[in-house]
C-alpha cells in the first residue's frame, strides 16, 4: 500500500504531466438534442487555463495549475471548439454592470449539445447543477479547492438572485458560471418567447453579478427543444450535456452515486452532479469519496471556457 508521502508525490507528478497533456482535449457533440455522442472532436484543441482558488481575475484566466489536476481552458475544459481561447480569456473580468457585449455568432455544429470531451486524454469535466445553495455549495467549493479542481456550475437564475455573494464566490474561486434557466422548467413545454425569457434573464443576472457573460447552457433534465437551441445560439451560448449521470438528484445513497461514477467514467467524460434542488448531502459525500480515486487513477479535471 502506498504511503501518504508516495501518494502526494504521485499527485504532484500527475499535475506536471497534465499541464502538457490537457492542451489537446476537445469536445464532442451529436446531431440533435439526444442520443449518443458522435465520434470525432468538434473543433479546436483546448487551451490551458487557471486553477481554482481565490483570484481577482476571471475563472478562465491563466494562473497556477491545480493541485490534483492541470488547468483547463474556459467552460468544461476547452473553449468553443471552433477556435482556440483568445488572449481575452486571460483579461480581467468586465466590471459588474458593464454593458453586455454582442453575443458570439455560433455555427450550426457549435449549437449542438456537447456530450463528452475528446477521449484521447484522461480528462474529466465535473459539472454541478441547480445551485447555488447555501447549505451545500460552500462545502463543494471547499472540496474542489482541496483537490485543486475546476468545475462548471450551471446556476438556476432564481437561486442566483437569492445568493449573489455565493455566485461571486464561485467565480472568484476560478470555476465557470453557466446558465441553467431561471426557474428550471421543462423547456419542451414553453414557447420560444418564454424560453428566451428564462435564458436571457438568467444570463443578464449572472453578468451583472460577476461581470462575465455565460457562454454555456444546460437544459434542465437535458430536455432541449428546437426553441431552446435557437435561443441559446442567439445568446451566444453553447449547450453542454453529460455522459455520466449517477442520478444523485434522486438520493439513491452515497455508495450508489460513487459506484455509478467510478463505473461509467472514461477519458473525456462529462460528469453530472447537483448542489441544489434539495438535500444534496449524499452528493457531497460521494464527491469526497470518488474525486481522490479518480485523481489517483490518473484523471485530470477541466472546465470548458466562459
């Protein structure tokens, strides 16, 4: 059995190796809102970014590498596949309340949901949905900082409005802020106008709160619609799905959540977790259990660019 000193040394070696490996990870998507990921990288390679931890710069700004994983680009590990992250990614965030820049125009391929990253490297994107929640989000943030992991937080607008300080803390610690609608509805049941209100209202709030405009969106339940895909594209947001779902929201038990993640994870996986929407104590306990196992197995964590 490895001693604590040997395990620590191994993690440090993994960090050094990851700094050079992570620069080649990309994203993979599908033709529509459902189904298995299609083969082949969606576009340009990932660009290394900053590690979590208190910082005055934006979540995707360049900085020192995380302790348990190399830094990644801006949202789930890479910037938009169509182009590398530009120098703007390392610039300070816009002032809170600053005018919103015109949204980036997305291609048809970029508008399709992304289900996994490039599987040629042992990278994993950790995503956290439905927060922020003052009961669980601070513990999740502390845990991610402990292991030097950057994650993507898909925030519900009405929760973000109630806990703006927590939203700012997520961003200040180097994580990516993403849009998860205002009220967490089933978008398939809404008109395009109502979908636009859900997404636009949330993006506006997150921009006012953090000075950063979200560039990633996740439909509640993964239930995209033609209207939501169109509106997200109009607002310059790509769509992120997932490839590993432990169904932690159903509270099946810490052991079950942990086992499902470790069983299904693979290079390039996007893992779904929740820090809001109910009792998430099992999710927090599962994160404590499986994150060190994945790190010791040689996985690196990343967050695609804002």
